[in-house]
C-alpha cells in the first residue's frame, strides 16, 4: 500500500499535467469556427436541398474528422512553437 504522501504527490503531478481548460477551449474555438465556416460554404451548393438533419450529420462528421486529425493537432503544434 502506498504511503499517503506518495498519493498526494501523484495527485499534484496529475493536476499539473492537465491542459489548461481556457487554452484548450480557445484553441478549439480558433479551429472550429473557420472549419465550420469553410465546410458550410463548400457544402451548401451540394447539400443545400437535403433535409436539415442529413446536412448537419454530414457537416458534423466532416468537422469531427477535420478537427481531430488536422486542425487541432496543427494548432497545438503551432501553439507550442509560439510558446502559448
């Protein structure tokens, strides 16, 4: 069984290694807003006649893919390079 002091130290280290929520939210917004704007402009001529639930389903799918594998990793890399 770990001594209480070791558990407290591990708890503190876990808190320190968590990303700053405000920084994370800001980076997500900076990535999400232009991504959704570009997708809306690009897809509207193609899917503008579709029912709204289908439009939003496709938009959400493409946005999640773009944010998860392209936009957010790129912005996190840039933020680290800039020291933000």
